């Protein structure tokens, strides 16, 4: 009868080392893939929320009350049965929300990226010739958003970005802040194109604008408008 020979210690160590190397390579990739999937899910969810808000506005024109645009919150859409809640009011996700006034008994819609309630997110509804048009306006801006706007302005100043006003004249942020123009449209320069990395996503910078504050239209903010490959737009103040 032949003796059955198992793995030697050296062979076991080699196998363990190979498995460890594969894990080191694969795990970060899986994390990145999952993060990108969640971001795409969030983009799709925003589109669904916009559609629900537009339907709500079309069915309830009195919410405009003589105005041409109005904010509609996710919590309002849930309460009026235009959106289904994804978690109950007692779930942890529904309790992770900055403004507790948007906690409702019906539950909440959950952000797939950070697993928090989206009830305090809103859609800006505008009355248009084709009906009611919505724009998602609740992208939470991190504390360094002002830095990003400053970076765009710096790139305009040093020529990395090329800015043109509506008349085709060269412009930068100083033209806007001085009140000479309202917007400076941006294209790539000779060295690089007009892209910035933000939140691990490459965004194309479309321009610098004077944007009216919704709460106080008499006040404007210098804002950078960006769009990604999924046609998701954000405005950085």
C-alpha cells in the first residue's frame, strides 16, 4: 500500500502567500466597483425622484401658487404616494438625516451611496411650455466645495481652462464678480481638457456662473457647473 503524501509546510506557505496577494489585488477593485455601482444607482434614483416630482407637479398645479418654480421634497412625494418608501421610520437609515423635520411616519428613501435618508432632498419644479420640468437640486455639498470653485477660477487665470462669455470674449471669475458678465463658459486649454476629479468621479467643468439663491433671489453666488459621463449635473457654490 502506497503512502499518501500531503502538502509540505513550504508548499502551504507558498499557497497562502499567493492567496494573500490575490486578496490584496482583488479586494480594492471590488470596493471600487461596488462604489461605482452605488453611484450609478443613486443617479438612477434621482431620475426616478425627478419623474415622480414632475408627475406630482402636473397633478397638483396649485402648489406653484402663482410662482414659476417651487421646491418639492422627497418626504412630500412619499406622503402623497408619488414615491414608495424603502425603509420604515424606525430603521437606522431613516434616522440618519440632517434635518429631523423631514422624518415622517411613512419611512424614507435611502441614498445607496452613504445609506442615509433622502427625505430632505428636493426637486426644483419649473413651469414650462411643455409642462412641468424638474431638476434635482439636493446634492449635498461638502465643506471644500468653495475650494473646488477656487480651483476652477485659478485654472481660468493661468490658462489651463479657456473661458468665453456669450459674445465670445475671453473671461474669468473676476469678470463675473465685478458684474461685467453673468457667466463664463469653459473649454479645455492647450495642455489639458476641462475636467476635474470630484468625489472619485471625473467631471467636465461647463462654466462659472452667477446663480441666484432660491431663498433670496436678490443674492447671487459664484458657482461652477459640472457634468459627468452619466449626464448628472452638479452646481458647486
